[in-house]
C-alpha cells in the first residue's frame, strides 16, 4: 500500500472508531453473535448447495499439472514490449506486470511499464506515450480498450501488436477492438466460484454485499454474474450492490463499510468483491466497528489474489477467501502470445482454470503461482 492509501486508512480508522463506538454498543458484539459463526445444519437451498459444494471442492485443490501450450515458435529477436497499466496501485495489474517483466527478461526482450494512474486521461496519455516509442507490442493492462479507442486505432495502424490483460470480459482473440488476444481466467467461472463459496459456507443462510466497479465493463459483467449465481440460492439475501470505482476505493470504501455496518449490523454475514483491494480498504472500518477479523462478514475476492489478500486470509483478518489469478503465469503467457504474433502463428487459446484460496489451503504462499512447470515449458518453447 502506498503512503497515501495508508494515511487514508489511518484517518478513516480513527474517524470510524469515534462514529461507531456508540452504535456498536447498541448492536451488541457482532463478532460473537449467532450470525457471525459459520453456518451449520441442513442447507436452506439444497439443490444449489449441492452444485456449489462440488464446484468449491474441485477448485480448492492445490495439485496442478501444466495444461498450457508445450509447442510454439522459437523466440523472435530484438523486440520491445511496453505495459500500459490502468494503475500500478491495483495489485492485480502490478502482479501481472511483474510476470511480464520476468518473462521478457527470460526471452531476451526489452520491457518497460507506463502507469496510467487510474484516470481516463492518464491512461490515454500513457497509451499515447507507449505508441510514440514504437514498440513491437503493447499490453493493455487492466482497462477497457473502448476508453482508449483512438490509441487502439493508432496502434493497429502502426502495426503494433496489442494484447490485453483483463481488458475484455472473455479470453482469447478479439476483432473489435483488434487485440491479438486477451489474457484472463474465465470471468464466468470466477464469478460462479466466488458465489458458490458463499452458498457452500453459509449453507444458504445470511445476507450478502457485493462490491463492484460499474465503470469497467469487465467488472460490471463479473459482478452481475456473481449476483445471478447467488440468486440460485433463494434463501440468501442480497443486502446491497455497492458501486465503487477501483480508483476511488481507498477514499470511499471505509465510509461505505461504516454505513453498511450501521444499516445491516449482524444481518451482513458475507461479502463478494470483484477485486481483493476492497477488503484492504475496508478492514480498518470493520476493525473500528469492533468486528473480529475471523468473523462475519466473511469476505471473498472474485479475482486477482494479490499478496496482501493472501496475508489477510492466512491471518484471518477480514478476508476469508479469494479466487486468485495466477498473475505471474499470466505474465509469462502474455510474452508467449506476443512471440506467436511476431512469428505469424495463432494465439495459443490457453485459459487458466480458476482456483479457490482459503486459510485451509493457502499455507504461507503470497500468491497463486501453480507449481506446474509453466516457466520451464515456455522457455523450452522459445529455445532458451
């Protein structure tokens, strides 16, 4: 977390402690209320529960084998790649960038990153700067290409290969906008898995808050699918659908969490967010309200799985689970896809399977980095 975010969190925690102390007394200790404990007994939505339980069990395994590409073109020479980041304060964007940087070094290419600072104007300026440097390829790192339509057209006209990371709602090649491919896990699978974890753990009982950023089509689609899957368990109640732009999360989430605690009290037992950072920003408010880090609301991040999320899960501090992207692996895939493009080959078509991380299977890891040999597979393909 950068200094600005730390300061905001600190100020918010003090303010919320003052505002919530009286309310906490009137509500009683939410951390030890019946609703704060894990649900037991027969599920309230047995059909949905049975399906959700199977999905969760399959995704919880940490035993993986490499199912990605094992053949492809040898490394092209003398290429430069630029990663245009939505904002490097987004841990997912930063994690994928780190993987790209590592893979670019392994294949022997030049690499740099330009930070869009999380604003439309900043992202457009960063993209324009990247085009001016005349690289062989540009990564669209975590933002909607339609917000930079002019720059996309300029890059296409200049023959610069574009690859997206979480740029569109579906993985694979795109003709409109023209991207060689878009790297992401299946949004539908991630959304379903996060909602199924809530259904399974709650056994169909409780109230849920969903956090999203409707300014990003990718995120808006994901959160709608989360809502749809939660709705398969009719006994679960959707308490609130919170639209908070990622760029504003550090300033807005603490206040919104404070308001949710005041409005719903012990009714609020679960949360699903399209990105783990919502819980990084909301932890201080929950703590100030006197809520236990290992109690309700039990929070799950539907995507990214940055190191701070793993820390919160392992310490049982205001996040219970995440559906992490294999960020490093996706970075290596981005470089491999660029190499396929430069050699006139088709995109690989590989889509990573979703994984569920909880305190039970996280161990001491700081990210989901499958021990499945992807680095060795890619360097062998490239002849390195």
